[in-house]
């Protein structure tokens, strides 16, 4: 059995979700013992599972610290867990600060003749937004170059990484995000649909962290224009800094009566099960995990054509792609999809596309990559001992 440590953020964000679901799926095979290492229990790690363990990073506050140095605390915890749980491999999700903490832990362990490879998975904003900042770019570059393996969730993210960072490796492996179709599937939630749409109106949905990059005001503008053409309802799932702006725009456009803000939901699949259209007009998306979750619930997608979204949303088949900010075009496409003669075809295609990203198809890609990294480590060790 391979013992693997997984480091991630335990929040609602996509990187934490992917890391947690991957770890659970690996443990289910019976071939892996998975150890999650982070500052609180990942929100998708919500029940006991065989071969799954959780290790909390201990934080220490001191008056001289402006902020507790999480990276150092994480590195120390990694040393402890790797050493005493005898891990074979470390997989860190989101480069900042996990990759640099992994490298530091590896150097500390090397002084005790313990050699453990670590893989870094790039998820998006760790490269496209935060990583490009001058405060972090040198460390991000160094950590990627020092990783024993690197994966990215889309071809676009790989290209962006190689374009904006002086990376001395061309072997970044693209392994797309995935969906667990046992959870994300259309459920019978007609009572909820009747409650939100009492007259059978089409239901549009948006889920995000309501940050600027998600362009939630565009979501509201698209819905307002669609509602002028036909009766419709909108559900907004999530929370974040731009939620007040979205609410204010709803009032300005006089659509607040047809919009519901639900906040953060664990069971987002219940809402998606009764949706007719998913809106994702983002400034950028490294992959678009929320759109994949919608598609798995048979919901077509109106999205921007940025980042990795064209690798997921097939234009004219599973939905439509438009340039960022092209609200009018998104409105026309939304109205087209919602026509009774068109909607069933798009719903069917969305599900068919989502099936390609089922976790049972993607998990083996990670497993083969783990084997590649571990075999390379064994070869290098044999060469040194020869």
C-alpha cells in the first residue's frame, strides 16, 4: 500500500475540493493510505472513511508575528507526518505556500537520510493571479522547478505557467479536474423547483466565491435581459466580496423579486438538479469546476471563452462560449438554449460531456503519474548507490 500525504486548502474553493475528492477516491481503491495535512478539516472530508487520516497543522501566535507563519508550521507538520507515518509520496495542491513548504520539509528530512518526492498540482490563481505578484513569483518559480513532478488542471494553465514564469522544465503533466457522478447527478427535487419557480419558469443558476474575477454583475445583467424576453428565476449560490454589488444591481434593475441569494451550500447538487442553465461569465477560469458540476446535473452552460473553459464547455453543444464581457451575446445564447425545442438537446450533451470527466476516468491518470515519479526516485537512488 502506498502512503500518500495530501496538502490543500480546506475551503470551498476548487483546489481544496479536487484534492479532497482525489484523496478519498484513492483510498477507496484500497491501494493507498491517504493523509490530509492542513489547518482544518477539508469541508468535503465530512465522514469517516477507511484508509483516510487527517493531521491538523498547529499554529502558534506570538506578539512579534504580524501573522502566524503558516508556511513554517506546515513544513514542520509535514516533517512530523512524513517521518512517523512513513509516507512514500507528498502531493501538494495550490503552489502557494504548499510547494515551498514541501521543499523545505524535504530538505529537513534529507539531513536524516529520508528522501520523499513531492508533486505540485497547479490549480489556477496560484499561477494566474497570486503567483504573478512580485511578492511571490521568485518562490513560486523555485518551488515549481524543485518539485519532483508538476501537474496542471488544463492545457491553458500549463501554457500560462510556462509563459509567465522562468520554468526550466517542459514536463508539466495536464490532468483535468474531475467529477464524482455518484454525487453530482440530477436528483428528484421537484418540490424545490416548484418553490422557486411556482409557474414553471426556467431556472438560471450561478455558483462562485463572488470575487471580482467571477463577474457576478454580468450574471445579474444576463438574467435581467433574459427575464425581459421570458419569465425566469435566478439562484445565486455562494458568498464573497462582490455579493453586495450583485444585490444592489438586482435592485437597480428591478429583478430582486426573481433572484434568490442562498449563500454557501454544501449540497449544491440539489440546486443544480432543478436548474435549466448555468451562468459563468468569468474573467478567467483555469478549468471551470463549477461548470462541470452543473453539466453533471444535466445543466448546459453559458460561459466566457477564457482560460480552460473552452477545454470543457463545447461551443454550440454543451452550451455557448463568448468573449469576456459580451453580455448581449450571452443573453442571446441563453434565450436560444432555453427554448423548449432546444433545451433537452443541450441537457443531454452536457451530461455526456461530464461523463468524460468522471473520477473513475481521471483517478488512473494521477495513479500512473505517481508511479512514474516513484519509479524515477528509485532509479535515481539506485544510480547514487551504484
